[in-house]
């Protein structure tokens, strides 16, 4: 059975997409820790991040670097923090979270965001990715 992320990639479930290429896909988290919280995933469905082959794993981080830079231009923050938990969805994924302090990545702070908020933010981030 396909993971929820595979269904998002295939367009079966809507998302607020930021960018994609032949190997990777990025979209905003619908329950962000704070605005700008995004996910970056490989298009191939592999459960555990460290089971990705070396090239795909390295490429995921290179792809995420571009997304993180665009988020940082749109969302005021000191840095874009990253985390890999990998327990909630059986599809390797990297969280990109705007942070201002060391404890800025705290999933207990996650709150549902409105479609309008996510759509507006995704558009601003996509505009930065065009630059």
C-alpha cells in the first residue's frame, strides 16, 4: 500500500507543493511547528532514511538546501533547522523548520494551519525558488 507521501506525489492527496524534480518533492506541513515548516521527500518510497542509496540521500540534502534558502527568505528566522524522525510516515522525509533557538523544533508545538495560510506562504516560497 502506498504511503501518504506517495499519494501526495501522485496527486491523489492535495498539498501545498513548494518544488519538485525527477527525484524529490517538497511541500508545506499541514500541522507546522511554525509557519514555513516543510517536508522534503524522495519520490521513491523507502521507509528508513538511511536505507536510501548514497546518491539519493546526498541529493535529498542538496535539494533541501534550495528549499531551506527560499523559506529563510520568506519566514523571519535565525536558521532553518532540520530533523529526521521517520516514525510517523513509512516514507523517508526531512523536516525543514524555521527556528530562532535550540529548542525551536518541538513537535508538541504543531498546530493545524488553514488552507489559506498555507497557500499564501507556499506561493511566496515558490516565488523565491524562481529567483
